[in-house]
C-alpha cells in the first residue's frame, strides 16, 4: 500500500508552450472556419431570402393545424424578420456557446461542492481540477451580458416592444401574460430589468461561491487542519441550495424563453443534466490529460472508474429527462406543446440532429461505458468523453437555433468554427487558472482515503 | 456431489497478516479451499487469484431478454392482435412502448441476476451452510485448506506453513 510520503504533493501543473500552441492552433482553425462561415452566409443573401419565403408558407400551413395562437406567432415572425442577416446566426452561435461553456464552468464548482457536501474522499486528488473550471465564470458573465445587449433582439422574441401593445397588430396575449417574468417592475416592453437582474445576480453568486470555495481550499494548503474542511462543507451546502434554484431559473431565462410560447416544467433539470454530463466529461478529459503528463500519480484506474460511473449514470439521467419531456408532449399531442418538437423533427435542418443527439448522448455512452474495463481505461474514456462534449453541444444547438433562426440555421462552418474557437479560449483560461496554484489539496483530511481507494 | 469433509483451518487475527499468508500459502503450492472473514477485506480476491464474477454478463442478457419480451408483447397486443389507435398515433407507437420496455428490462435484469447468483452460489433455501469456525463471524479470519485436494503435500507440512505465516491457531475440522 502506498503512503503519503511516496507522492509529490507540491506538484504544479506546468502549462507548457507546446500545449498552448496546440490549443491556439485549434482555436485558429476554429477562427478560420468561422470566417469562412461568415463569408458563405454573407454571399448567400439572395438564397437566404428565398428560404425565408419558403419558411413563411410552411408556417402558414402549420398555423392551420395548430390554431390561432400559433398563427399569431407565425404571422409576427414572418412579418418582422423577412430579411435574414448573417450576424443573427453569428449571435445565435455565440449564445449557444455562452450558455454551454458557462454551464460547464459552474458544473466544475458544483461537483467540487458535491464532494464536500457528500463528505466524499475518493476524488480528493482532482478537487483542484474541478474548481479550476470556475475560472471561466467571470468571462462567461461578461460574454453573456455583452451578447444580450448587442443581440438580445435577435435572440429573444419577447424583447419586441409591439408584442405588448394591444392595437399594434402584433399583440400577443400569451407573451403579454408572461411579460412580468422579464420586465417586472417596469412596464412590459421596456427594459427587461428583472431578466437582466437575474442574469447578473446568478453570475454574481456563482463567482462569489467559486472564489470563496477556492480561497478556503488554498488557505487549507498553507495552514492545514480540518477546520477548513468543515468550513468548505458549510459553504458548499449553501452553494448547492442556491445552485439548485439558480440553475433551473437560468435555464428558463437563457434558453426556454427563446421559444416564448412554449414551456416545459422539467426544462431546468434537463439543461442541468446536459451541463452536468458535459462538465463531468470535461473534468475527465482534463484529468486524463494531466495524468498522461505525469501529474496526479495517486489518481489511478479506481478513481477513473468512479468518475466514468458518474458519466455513465448521468448520461442515462439526461436521457431520462429528455425522454420524459418528449414522451408526455408526444402522448398528449397538445398543439402549443408539440410545436416545439414539430419545429425540430419536421425540419430538414434539424430533424437528423435529434437522432444524432440521442445516439451521441445516450446510445454511445450507454453501450460503450457499460463494461468495467471501458470505465477503467483512458482510451475508451477519451473517445466517449469527446463525443459526449460534442453531443451536448448538439443538444444546446437544438435548444437555441430552431427558435432563433428557424430555417436559416443548421450546422455549417460557422457552428463548427465558433465551437472550436470558443472552446479553445475556455480551455486556455481554465488551464491557466489550474497552473497558477497547487494541483493537489495537500492538507485535505481525506487524502489518505484517496490513496487507498479501491473498487 | 460428495463434499470433502476434512479440513485444516488457519486462524488469523489481522487482515494484513492474512493477505500475506494467503500469498505465501499459494506460492508454496497449497490450494486454499476458502477464506472466511468477518468483514470484506479489500484486495483479498486479488491475492486469492479469484477471477471477476460473470454476473454482469448474465444481467445484461436477462436485460436484453426483458427488452425483447416487452417490445414483442406490446407490438403483438397493440398492433397485431387488436390494433388500437390511441391519441391519433400509429398502430405501433414506439415512444409509448418505452416506459413498459424499460420496466421489464429492469425487472428481468434484476430478477435474473438474483436467480443466477442464488444458483451459482448454491444458495437454495434448504441448503445447509457449513460453518468452519464460528469466530469468523466475530473477529477472526479463517483460512480453510482441503486435505483431500492437497494429497501430495503432507498434513504436518501444511500446518507448519500456516504457523510460520502468522496464524494464531491451526486446527483440524471435520464435517460428517
């Protein structure tokens, strides 16, 4: 059996120039693809106009099936957005990645807090990896707020003032009924102070708890003793309660409000599950990367097994929520609910991605990660985690694009480029944060338990 | 099946001594019948050289059986025997079948797993378990060595080996 003295507890992650170069290269490829994507959609303006016309007729046909409420919405959409501009697609992409990577960042802090709240010892070696994801949070907050103020009008239907004016011709009684959720206490259709305040407060709280937990953990390195552990556990418990509420509400705010008419009661959980699986996969990939570079000697296949079990289990959890949402809507077949899935399944742009989503996020992890061996070997996990991260990006793509871009969306150069560029910036920030401090919480009272973890 | 009746028991007080002893005994060519411990000892299966259980494979196969059974049952009932249209869906609405399929998969996987475990561990209700030493349920680790299986090695040598490997007692045990 190994003992404390056998391990180097003062190791620090050396963010080498070679690694930085690789990440920058991926980001560069992303940037090039993004520019190509922008140019191709700029050139296709006339084509885009044609598509918008097709979109209009389809919407009218759909309106016949689904009653007046939808007809009003369709009429408004086609009336207000005949011209399609490439920037709209750019901002929709930005929003997808904003929400996706903000989620992965907060999941790092969340999983850190879970270890303390559950008094778990197995993951002590990778606590610093988890918490380092929070380094992205301040950037995510800025990106989201800026994107909202530049492109909120393109992304969110409810920002249009005339929806709330009774004789404007675009009056929408359903959105008017929900207006307070965005605009309270100001007049509906003015500045959505309640919505923006929630965005700011949630990020403020998340960043506060990230810093609090990180600093306590760093002080433990210096002073030792188990009082820090109790203190972190207390703050973790408070954070988890706040996160439970804020993660749900942020999912309604940032994603569900895109399809303003539509609602789903488990949407908050569904988005959280998507974030959680993607976050766990990211934690797993970073850990494997560190391990291959010779860090974290005490993290062996037993710990990897546990981490992979989380990925396996929560992939199924995500599927459970996805399917629960789908089945009830499919079964009841109420027009204002089923329009959400019709918009996706009947579209030649999005229809296939529904199945890509299910295959990448359920079938593949379920079948591959089922055996013990695949959970204990990095080669399987590298493949599966990468595919899960792509798969959950597709999930967010399917949540955001149909409601914002309709027929003008799809996966093209712009989507792939933006994902690569954005992702590599996030990795840069996270790894820079990780390299700044000790890689292992060396005075954590449960380190000994980690060494002997055996399953 | 006739069971062997004569055993040598090594009684150990400490799990680390036990694990070292198991390694030593196996290296000297003596076959160990079984080791009884009052609580699960991590790493004991490894030093005993036990292979991993094949129970998960049985669970998977029973689960697949449940999936197939459930889907067949529902399709035959709802689409072939008495086709029904519910909520304007097709005769074979696959999403509607998923909850029942899931339940039957879980049910058969778990029942099948329990059944296979009972059979493979000889846990039939009327089975008479053999108790080698009552103290293995309290605070002693008991290593049982089958004399008939180690006929090529003298009994005294086995006893001596157990003594030197750290056993606090070495006893003989016979069943009727």
